[in-house]
C-alpha cells in the first residue's frame, strides 16, 4: 500500500508535488517517541486543565448557592 504526501500546501495536490511512502513504518514518516510523548502530554494537559476549570466553576457556584 502506498501512502502519498503533498510537498506543497495546496488542495488538491498537484501530481508533480506528490511523493509516495512505500513503507508503513512510522519512523520513516518522522514519528519519534519524543513526538508521541509531546502529543500525549499536550492532550493530557488539556484534559486536566479543562477538568480543573470545570471543578473550580462548580465549587464557586456551589459556594454562592450556599450563601
């Protein structure tokens, strides 16, 4: 199976700008353990931040209702 990549930021990609990957090895695409860790960390941080915002808003609303 061939996977194609466009070397220019144009949609649709012109045929002369397409390059084919014959290997399905993620390392050949530039996916490294450091990149995976960075993406996972950003995602976990975003989820944790949104949870903290929701928890804080809920605590503030509960406190105001009890006053």
